[in-house]
C-alpha cells in the first residue's frame, strides 16, 4: 500500500517469538469456482518466500490442492491452510472451495478468519460473481468483517478492469458504491493476435508510482507521457472515498477547499477504514511469469493484509456461555489468558487418525495439555444439531500444515491456528476450554443438506464396514446428514449437491475402504381407505393335535389426515373373549404397518370390532391376530385403497428477477404457491406446498434455474392423496419390482 519495495521479506524477517497476536493475520479467500483463489495463494506464497517455485492447479502441484481427489478434479473440495511470513507478520491464508456444494468448508474458513479477500475473475459473467459470492459478502457485512476484492484473469481476451470494478461496486457496494474503489490501475502491454493484452504492472493511485513487473521483479517509476492525466479522475474519486470514511471530519473541508492532504495521511485513513470494514479496496493480481519471483500485485496484496487487515485482538470474538447457557464475558485475545479454542475443521489421516484444525481465541494450547472438549453441534435450516457431548482429553501433537507437510509446533497462542491430534471424538464446532471452568462458544450455522443419496453396501464385506465409514464421514463434514429411514429402510446421505455426493462416495471408497452402490431414493408413501368397508377374518385350522380357531368381523372407515389408526371394541355378549380383543387389534395394526396394496403403511382409519367367534380349546392369541389381519385385507377388497404422498412446505429465497420462473417451476411440480413476500435486498421469499416426490433434485434444479442465486428450505407439512394416475404407476412399479 505504500512505496517501500520488499525483495523477500518472508526470508528476511520472521514472525515475533510465540506468534504474538499483533503479528498475526488470518485471511480467508472467497470466490466462485475458477476465479483463481488457489493460484493466488500459490503466488503469495512464492512472493513471501514460502515456496521456491509456484505450482499450477492444472498439474496438481499447488500447496493448497494437495489431496489426490483435488488433483483429479482440478477443483478445491476442502479448506486448506497455507501460512506465510511477510514483513515480520505471520499470515494464515485460508483457501476455500468456490463450488457451492462445499460451502461448509467456506463457512469454516470464515469462522477461522478475521478478514476476507473476495476473488473475482474478469473472464466470468457478472451473474457468476453475484450468484456465488453475494450471500457470503452479506454474511461478512453482518459481522463487520473487513473485506477487499482482487480481480484476476485480466490478461484474458475481451476483459476490462474498469468493467469489473463497476460490477463489483454494484454487487458489493450496495447503497455506497464509493466504498468499493480500486487502489491500483493495471498496466497492460499491447494486445496480441489472440486478443490477450498481457499485464505488465500496476499504477498506484495514491502514490502515483508505476510498479513495473515486466522484468520479473517489482520496480518503481514515475508515470510517463499522458498517463498521469488518465489517472487523475480515478485518483480523485479514491481520495474522496477515503475521506468520506475518515474519522477526521476536517479532512473533507480541507480537500474541498483545495488544501493539500499528504499521501501518508490518506494511507493511514485508508488502512483504518479497511480494518473497520467500511471501505473495500479493489486490487488485481496475476501469477508470476516463468522464472520470476513475484506475481503482479502480490506485494501490494501482502502489504494490504499486513497493514490494512486487523490483528486477531482487533476483532470481536464469538459469544461464549457456560454449559448451562449462562452468558460469559467475551474472551480477550491474550496468550496468557484462560484457554478458549474451537475446532473449525475435522479430517482424518490413515496413520494418525482424526486431525482437528483449531482456532485459538484466548490462552495458549500446548501438546499434552489436558483440556475440556464440549460440543452441541452446528445449527442451520432444518439441520438437526448433534447431541451434546463433553469429555476431558489429553491433547496430542500440534502442527502447522503447509500442503502435505505438517510442521511441528510447541504451542499455539491466542489468535493462531494449528492442527491438533488426540482430541478423541471432537467434532467440528466443539469448544476447547479449561477442565476446571468449561465453556461453550456459540456455534455457527451451516446450510441444511437437501439432496438425498440412498446407498447400500456393494458386498457383504462392505456391509460390515458401512456404519463406521458413514459415521466417520458425517463427523468430518457437518454439511452432510445421515438418515436411517424407518419407513423405507434406506440408508440416506443428505448432501448439498451432486459434486458433494460424488466426493462422499469417493471418500468412502478411498479413505475408509467402503464400496457402496447408489440406489433410487424412496419417498415414504402411505395407504388409506378411500371409503368405508367391512371385512370378516376367519382363521380355522384342524390338522390333528391342537387346532387354531378365530373369527372376527370389523368395520373400517377413513379418518382425517394425521389421525393414525384408531381401534374400537363394540363386541357384545362375549362373542370375542376379552383376552382376545387385544389380539385382534395387534393383528390389525401389524397388517396396517405392512400395507395392503403397495407395501406402504396404512394410516388414518377407524377399525371397529363388531362380532366374532371363539373356541374354548383351539382359540389363541396368534389365531386372533391372524384373523384380524385377514379381516382388514378382506375389507380392503371392498373399496379403493388410496396412496398418500408427503407434502413439503417449501420456502424459496430468490432475487426478484427469478420469481416468475421459480413460481412456474413449482407449479410444474404439482406445487401450490401459497404466498410471496419481500425479503429485502432485491429478493423475494416464495412459499409453496409441493409433493416430496417432485422435489428430490430441487437443490440441483433451483441452482440451475436461478444461476446459483436461489436458496430454499423445506419441512414436512402432511400426507395428501396422490393423483390416481400416479398412484396406479406406483402400484405397477411395485408389482414389477417383485
């Protein structure tokens, strides 16, 4: 941000002893898939001297994407921590996946960070930028997290820094577009025959210095020719934007009066506004050319991070309570204070077991300390919180990750991040605190997984390992939910999208050695009587020895939705002995649970026992249970059996431009739109009731329909009669399936 030239500050100066909070910066990189986050992390690591050569995502050679799965996909699927040093500061760069299916990893990065770099690609459409990053920007705004914007891929044909700056101001500036302004303007070489104009350097708007990277090292010079005049308008607007955010109210009067304001004063005010989260500078970056030590814009970014982004002590920590829920004072980011830390990510290693990435908010965590671990689970949408659990555990080894490497640490002080082993069953979101004074950090929210994946073991050997593999998978990924459906008897993994499903299956196979087959997800249907009916159950057998004798007569009538099965005894004169009335009821309920036509449970009926016969010797509990089931089946033959399907209440939040297509799509799914309401920010909440058989893939379809901008949640409303045509198809499929 200043004019000082740094050759290799990462090699020249190390972070102060014990990583004091004032020397730490925790920065998360956020952006849509393909925007260049991982490439930028690699370029920053090279400029800081943390690596000797920058790897390429396409080659699977970057520090961040070290997992074999990421190599094959050429896409980040998990949060990665890359610590570097610059100018006496330790910077924890948190590289996050850009694909919406892995938003849980992004949320973990936001929790661990104190500031965010939003990466946007000049080569992608504005819709792509808005659709995948606007919601995250708003989340950061709610907590006042400082943010800056980095434009990448400017050397791609038909791209414009001015256009991208304008788009960023519209998307991220909201009511104050002058709070989103560039600090530097790119310098590009002549356009080649392929339409590419190579990026050769930057021009600082405040310092009015050209930063030339064309020779492989950053060199400063004064603007030449008419360049100075071209920069004047952008510089004036930047100065006005900085002054508008300044705490010194005299600056605006001085500026409007023609007074001179020093560059140092402007830089100081800029840094304070960035740290407060009220001004969001736009920068640009490009990877280092082959053989060069510095990528374009990397030094400027490292300076912004160390001088403009806040240290951990300057950020408001998350709320803390006692295990009973009583509020506690906010922790102070002090290495000498009581321990307060949180597990922000959980992973496993085949050799060392479970590894927890921990953010320390207060105190100092050391190997072999005994700590209290307690969790109450993450929350969000319809996501069920995990049960509370707590334990005293002895911490294992501490390390700082750098790609595949784990660098051993002797401690992790307040404000820093470390990987920890030996935390037993600790899960993402759990709190680490002193044994004699346990506390809980308020959990952060996670999106509710709404795309079902039904699985079954591929073989008998896999069946033995399936439960443990699934449990470990869900413990690592809080955006995944495991369901053992009692109605369909399916094992269902609820995920965020198709890519999330693919990664889950691959991890089961490669990490836990469990092969599973994906099978069609079944929706729990019900059956009921369309009208009243009666039936007679006769179970009489005599084949030598003790026989079986039971006769019962019943009347059946449908009840309103949700009434269940009601059994009424109206036998007179002891036609069915008292001790066998309950036997008839058992038989009726057992048959209702098995279903009558398509194998789905029977509901919403009143079954009245009217009459029957018994034998003094051959009647028994089992005989009357069988007779009760037979009577219900005979009654079913007298009337039509109706199939009931579950109906969900669906709430869809979309930008106003997509309300029409969304409502039309819901109607096409046999849905009933029951209302709309303005949700602010140019968005509308659409409420509808839709059969669950029609929204199995809605998580994927809505993303496509709304260009990634829509969100929805769902909850069970009731069961309703399925249209006769569809019900007949289900019955035919049931017959064909055996």
